[in-house]
C-alpha cells in the first residue's frame, strides 16, 4: 500500500497570517489553482483508489479537485484534521 499525503492549497488564513487550526477557512483563488495543479500531477503519476479528507472547507476543496480528475468520491473524515507528519 502507498499512502499519499497532500496539504491543502493556500487558504484565506495564510493570507491573514493566522494559525487556522480547526477554523474553517476557504481556499483562495491561488489555493484553487495550486489544488488543480496538484490534482493534475497526481492523475499523471499515481493510481488513486480512495480519497480521504478532513471535513474542513480548505481540505475538502483541495480534495474535490483531485476527485474531479480521478472520478473518485471524497470520504470526509474528522479524524484527518490536523494530521502532523514528523
């Protein structure tokens, strides 16, 4: 099994320079562009079986770009919030 972890695109909180944590900020226009380019890259380079996303807006918006490219439904999972990779 291969697990691909993708961070959401630029959010409104990034522009405001605030720590978003569990706050429900949306992606900016640039964030949507980043998510779209990421989705295209994933489509070309990986075979995607499932897409899991936090239920926070910015994560779902990012996941939806991947979903549209791969035709795979996004599974929203609250336990995916604030996943920290070391």
